[in-house]
């Protein structure tokens, strides 16, 4: 890969696939990539499934703005695993 992917931010509600399913696929392809899922409706079941599957590194509610998103992304990248799992 010419340019590694460091972070993926996904909406939970996407057409044809859930955000959790999408980031699980990302995790399989790129284990070191930080995966963040955003959703307007914080479903406890969705969060539990995503965390139990180790699919997401962070969950953000959609009431965010750029000033809030920047530090979240920065912190997630700092906590990124140093080696592939």
C-alpha cells in the first residue's frame, strides 16, 4: 500500500451495511487502523456488539463539531497500536 490508512470514521447508518459491519471489515484488512463510528442514535446493543467484536476504537454521538472531533481523532491516533494484531 502506497499510503497507509491511519483512521476511518464511519456513520453507523449507511446504505446496505451497518457502520459496525463496515469497520469490522476495515479491522480485518487494516488491523492498525483506528476505527471510529458515529451515530445520531446511541443504540446500546450496537455499541455492545461493536465493542465486543473489538471493531471500534471510539464511538461519537453525531452532535459533534470540528472543534470536538479534532482532539478525539488526535487522541485515538496517539493510542493506535504500534504493531499489527
